[in-house]
C-alpha cells in the first residue's frame, strides 16, 4: 500500500477471506499503519456458505481443513514490508492471535474440551460461528444484499446491490476483492431426480431426500465428498461417485504438502505443469482424509471415471452419459443424481457490465478465459495491470500458491493484499545516492 492505495476495499462474500483481510486491516489501523476500510457485501450472513442458508452444506458436516488454520494462520506477518514500519510485523502477528480459533474457544470456555477430544475438526456451522465472532469483534462493515451488477471506471468499482426488502443500493470502493464459489443452484438437468448441491442440502435439512436405490454424486472434490458422506447415512443400495480422475484421491496431509500451502515462497520456481499437478493432487478433485476414512468400509460406494456429457430422463430413471478419452461413451441409469461439481470459477463475470468487462479484456486480451486470468494474478493476488485493483484470491492458486483459494493460508492472503510498499521517486533515489556518497 502507498499514498495511492485504495481507501475503501470492497469484498463480495463475508467468508473467511473477507474476515481475514478485515481483521488484519483493523490491527494495522490500531497500530497507526495505513490500511483500507473493508466493506463487505454479503447475500445472507457472515459465514453463510458454512451454514445451510448458503446452499453448500447443511452445517453438520465437519471442516476438511484443521481449524488451527484460522484467519491469522500462519501468523507470519510481512504486511509492513521492508519499510520504516517493518519492526511491527511481529506485533501484528501477536495481535492477530486475539482473533484465532484458540481465542474463540477460550472465550467460550471450550478450549480444554477441544484439546481433550483430540482437536477434532469442527462442524461447518461452528466454523461459521467462529467467523461471526471475529466479525463482531472487529465491527465488520457488512452490507446485506445480493450483488446484481459490477461496473467500474478508471478509479473505482461500483456494485449494484439488491437488499432483502427489494430496495437497491450502490456501493462504491477503490478496489474490489471477489470471493466465494458463486451459485450452488446449478444442476445437470431440470428434473426432480437431479438435485443441485443447494437442493440436495435443502432436502436433507427437511428430511425429504428422495428414496433411491441407485444414486450418483457427480464431482470429485470436497463438495462431492460431503454429499457422499451424507448419502451414505441413508437407505441407498449403491452410490456411484462420478469424476474424471482414474480414482478418488485423498488430500495430501504430509509436512511437505502442507508446507507448500503455508509458505508458497518457492512456488514461482516450479514449472507450470508441476504446479497444476500439485494442485490436482492436493486441492482440486480430492476428498479430505476424514471423508475417505468414513467411506472406506462402505461397500455400497463405488467410483466411475468419466466426464458427464449429457443427462436425460428415461422413464423412471435418469440416464447419464460419461465420456473418457479413447473409450466409447458409457450410459448408466440412476434413481437420484446429485450435481456436486462445485461453483463456476468465473461466475462473477456474469455480473460485469460492459465497462467492467472492457477494462478486464483490455488488460488480459480477449476473451478473459480462466487460464488467462489465472496467469495474470500477481503477487498481491490482483489482476496485474488492471486499475482499479481487482483481487481474485480464488483464482490465485496457479500463479501464487495452492493455499490462497482455500483455508490453508488466510494470514498470508491478507499479507499479500494489505502489504505496505514504498515507492521511491527519482528525488528519493538521488538523495539516497548523495547520502551514500558522503559516507
């Protein structure tokens, strides 16, 4: 951040990334450091995607990442940079501990019980309560409403927001950070036997899940893993997991893999192919160890390799056609299909008005594909060369490190976005050279 840095940072989505940035900005301001005012626009509530209201879970399933990787982890602040304030980095890390998972448990007098129970991962709704606790402590500025349009000029972002009461509001900021996976309501087919992930969790919460003998879950990531974990608790004769991979992979949890998430310092030195391989093996299309262990002994669960290319109603069942390279198409039938493929990475582009889309296209070149955007994410997790700043941490995994799109390195994420930098002008460089000459 410099004198030209944003005064107001808008964030779409009141999840862990928004809370992490807002909390560190609060600590920085308390220490007299420059930091933007963080204003969050959220459709439902803080931590909504970890509750049934968000449509991605019923709130009862357990977090796939250890809760110690909270909004301040890894508590290695570099936000003050190599400036005159650099000695405050350690103090920033210390103050961030006041918003840690441990502090949350201590305040609620449940820390000893959590330790004695073996430090279990909390249920999603408890994680949401933690995020809400931090938001309350930092007096988070939240606008409740659904973003309907995103526009921009050369200096600011403008969000059109539809409030729950039907009124409209324009929210203006100098920079924008977009978080979250987008809508959970998309499904392969508009059919009562094919459920989006939002519809699935809604039916689960109402105890109204359709009776099925043969069910299928489409997707190989943690969204699919949670749905599969839930289906295994119901009277289903068989459950097929459909994903493109040759098998269902388990998230890597060794020191070597975890260290890449916590400290992405050497990430840029890894080739593009190796980076994508790390992400594929450790983050995308993998189940957590806990989910794999839950499903290990269930003989009803099987894996089917392939990409779903079509789905149609065939009498009382749904016919799903799978494609695999080098093999003929395969069509299978199911009584119930759950589309758990997750959010669309570029969901936010549907909200961009022509002026915002033009700015992005002029920066990246047309069209703004996923690969182009991923490759353009800079060290600060923003699209390089785009003014005003557009931070896209969910797309920063390939360019900057595998921990930024998930919960593995929220403290480093806030470091990157809020980092103070010094821009030394020609006069400053000349003065420094004269001083060096005197010495």
